[in-house]
C-alpha cells in the first residue's frame, strides 16, 4: 500500500466540492437544495470566491460522506485518497465506540436519577394531598415539576435516539 503524502498547506475545498458533486451526478442546484443553500452559494464555493460557514461545510461534508478535514485538506481526485476518506468517515475508532458506550451508560444512569426524583415527588405529593388541593401555588409547582420531568424524559429519549443513529450510521 502506497502512502500518499498530502500538502496540508493547500486547501482543496473548491475542487473537492465540484468533484464530489459530479461523482454523485448532482447539479449545483440539487446540491444546494440538499444542504439548504442556493445555487449561487455552491457556485461561489466551487470557483473559490467564497468559503462556506462551518455549519454549511459540515452539511456538505456529511452529504458526501467525507470528514471536514478530508474535504478541505486532501486532494480527493486521487481515487485511493477518496476511497480512504470515505472509508475512514464510515468507521468509528475503538475510542469513539467506547465514548458512545459511555454516553449510553450515562443516559441510563440519568434516566434512573430522573425516575427516582419523580418517585420521591409523587410520594411527597401524596402526603401533601390536602395542601395541593387548597393551594394554587402548590398546584402550579406540581404542574411545573411534571412538565420538567416530561421534558427530561423527552431529552433522554432524543439522546438515546441520537446514540442509536450514530451507531447505525457507522454500521456498529
């Protein structure tokens, strides 16, 4: 396997966007539509008269399945370099996999904490049933607590969905 040396002082972004767009047989208009821009933005990126904001660069790189570093710093016109960039984007390192597992364990711990706090709240509310019925302030506090708990549950659900998405996206 030959190691291709890359000139990291040169930026390859404009030629790589054009190359990757053409590889996917997309017009500038189609690429723009997929990443939420207009055709003029893509044209200016490809001719080098403008550089994308980081959030737009991330959208473009993700669409092409290439890391931001690879799309900007590697000459992807070399097929081996392009294949390596695509492959490295799709595979998580063991450190990244461990990090995902840590996030998953932490999410499980937080769900238990939230559930325990909710159980304590329900226990306390039951012992204060009379006060809750007679106090608008206590009813408001109870209602806000339930809203907060529901929000935490939604957040944890979304957190788990994101972890699952990352695991599926990278075939792990």
